C-alpha cells in the first residue's frame, strides 16, 4: 500500500481581530476547513476550502499552497461581515 502524502498547507499566525472573527463564526455554526483539492486541479493547486454553514457543505475553487490559508481567512471575514449584525 502506498504511503499517504502528508497534509501540510502551512502555518499562518492570526491577528486578534482574525481570531475574534473565526471564533464568532464557529460559535454560530460556520466553519471553513482547508482540505485536499476536489476533482481536477491545475498545476500546484492542491488545496481547497470546505465551507460548512449549519450542516450544509460547499467547496471553494482550488488554490495553491501559498494562497489557501489567506483564502480561508477571507471566507471567515466574509461570513463574519455578512451575518454579524452587531457591528
């Protein structure tokens, strides 16, 4: 049996505002998870973001390793701004 490739999209430190947005989203049933790319990928596009909102799942387009963590934060910010009515 072939060995699985390690799943390592990298590391990106978060600011306090980003941590607050992510925590708010998770507490309200919104999660954005980095996953292996779904379906056909372009050269170097190994990752995508799975967006889960109250149990319903959708996948983003495929991204390169350097872009996927930035896109994950962008999705969290988008849903925080869209659904957080207190700001």
